[in-house]
C-alpha cells in the first residue's frame, strides 16, 4: 500500500480526472472521528453509504476557509447522496502495491477524515476484464 498526498493546487484537475476514470464504480463512504490521522486504521468510522455508484467528486476552491469537496453517489434520485466536506485540508490517494486506486482520504479542518473506499481495487484499464494490448 502507498499513500500519495495531492497538492491543493491540483485538487480540481485531480478530481475531474478521478471522477471520469471511476464513474460508476462501487464505493463505501465512511466518516472517521475527529482527530483521526490520515493513513491510520478507521476505528470508529461511521458508514454513510455502502457500495453505491460513484458519480463524481468535485473541488470548489474559494479560499479563506470556504473550500468544499463534494462527493456525489447513486444513479437515481432515490439513492442519490451528496456529501460535502467543508474546509478540506488534505487529500490522500491510497493505492495498492500494484498501483490500483484503493481509497481516497480527505481530512477537514475539524479533524475528521472522510474515506471513499472502492469495493475492490482494480487498475482502471482492466476494470471491464480486458487488459489493453
């Protein structure tokens, strides 16, 4: 496992690309307790959504403590969930040893950590079961 912190000035571009690459993938959304550290086990994390379709993640960067990260899941209105993280401080991408995306960890100024975990970590190019030539 490896952890890669995404610099703040790259958040918007990162999430645009990340959302395109992972749209429709099943994710579990967990909220860790305040004071939980990025990269630590998620003891006591509360599950907000389990194995729902990821629609998009977007960064709205206004500065002065008004930044927001919005995570949208679910295919239709009945199962749609929008989770907003106010004043995000850190974004870390967790990958497997093979380089597949495993989870995102987003820490807010309040100290809580939101985990976006994939049902299974798979390299995007083989998600449909077909490896590129």
